[in-house]
C-alpha cells in the first residue's frame, strides 16, 4: 500500500482557520493524503475565546496544540511568545514528521512555524505571499515566510510577480485565487433572521461590521486612532455597529478595552463579539451596508458581496483592491467623509458592477492537487531566480 503524504496545516487565529477549513476538508477527503492539524496562538487563549473548541466541534482532530501566547502584547511579551512558539513548533514537527508544512499569511505565530520548518528541513507551502501591507510588521514576516517556503499560492498576478522578484522560481508560484473569496461561493450563509436569532441582535435601517487592528509599524497609534474611529461612529443615526475584537498584536488589548467601553456606553447602538466564526462573520457581511476598519477581510472577502469597505489608515496599504474599497485617513473627519461617500447614490450604483480581483474558481482543489502531486525530491535546494 502506497504511503500517504502527510500534510501538516498550521492555524493560529479564528480568521486563519475560517480560510483554511475548506482546504482541510479537501485533504481529509483524499485517501492518498493524511492531515496533521497544528493549532496555536489565540485559538488556545480564553481571552480570545478559546476558538480551538470550534475546531473540535467541527469534528476535526487536533494533532498538536502549541501553547505560546503570553498575556502581554508589548514587544517584549510578543518576542517571548515567539520564543515559546519556536520551541513548541520544533517539538511538534519532530514528532509529526510531516511531508509538507502548510501555513497562511503573515502573523508572528506563523513565523515560528516557518523557522522551525526550515531547521527541520521540511518542505513548506505558503498561502497569501506576495501581498503588501506597509503599515504592519506583517509585511516583513510575510516576505520572510516566502523565502523559507518552497511552494507559493497567491491570489493575483501582481502577487505572483512580487514573489518572483524575491528570487523564487516562477514554476513554484501558483496564482490560484484567495481562499476567502472561494469560501463565500461554497458556503450556505445564514439569513438575516437566523443571524438575529442566533446572536440576539436586531438589525437597523443601516448596519456596519467593524474590525480594527493595531497598525504595528506605528508607535503608540492604537489609542489615538481607535478614538477617532469611535468619534465618527457615535454620530451615526439608526445604525447598528457590529464589532469584532482585535487580534493579539501589540496594542490589540487596548483597542479591545476601548471597544468594550464604547459598547457598554451605547448598548442600543453597538454590540461586540470576541469571535463570530467564519459562518456568522460572512453571513453578517452579506447583509450589512459595509465593512469599516483595517482588516484584510474588507479587502479580500467584502467585494464578493458587492458592499463597500472603508479601509482606514496604512495597515492594508499596498494590497490589490477592488473599486469597492474607500481608503481614508485615521481621523474622525476622513472616516465620516468616507461613510457619506459609501452611502452616496453614485457609489451605491457602482457597487453593483464591482468585481473581486482575488476571486477565482476551484482555489482549494488547485492547492490540494499541487500539494498532492508535486515531486518533493530535492525541493529544499532552492536556486535564487534572477530577473
């Protein structure tokens, strides 16, 4: 009997898992592949909702849990968390001995997986490389992971070109589209009534989904910027604000504290959730008027629903954007102006024609096929590809 190829998938956040779930299911359904699931980061933190429980509720076996997240989002705290993560990933890889290690994105947890993988001489596949987010440390982490990985799955031709510029062989860079855009097409979303019943909320005449993360390359900007955002939002009338909490980056806890205080002060105007999960998050996105904040979901997923995105500041600056994205400065006036533009008749008419540049067909199947069929012999020996 032919030995099954072991595919180890790493997830450290609720958002990553939501994107990776379809790929996980696709691998499980293939008898020639063996899934190994490694869970870390905020999944294992009660502060961020213990979202590993959702993974288990989905009927998945978690092969390794890597505890690494300290209760601190200072530079020292995050650096120490990464040290723990490197130890944990090294132990996990040594025990599981995967044939390919798969990860998505650009977070510090994933950097630990990449470092451990390269030291253990494990072929690696990186999803989401080539993107640019010049307002966040994610930029450097993402490009570092590109240089560590052998297989690259990107969502646009622009991103493919950037990876080749980094010296990667074009034959190992695959433009397959974004997982998030495909998830929307393949998911049966909840109705407005089902969302209201499940979350015990009532939609209003106007509704926004709000997610704001720290801009990690700016010093001490989190408090000032979230204040400006909340000043703009509090003036909205007959509007429900659905907040999802920030991640574990530097400054994230301060943002979450200020959101909690805002919701407590204006309970008729706003609600907040630590984690909605992919189904509820996308279902809400389908029925709201727009997305406000600086999350990548406003860039990658929201255009598929033909709704507007108000992208604040520099955190996502550099990504390929649909014409449904309204960029604005992190000031009350700029945010308010962007909201007014979103509701303008001209912009609303334009939304009907919007196309998502990250959307392709059969993204998951394309990734699975490559992970399954590519020859791994000598794949670790990369030659820098000169332009």
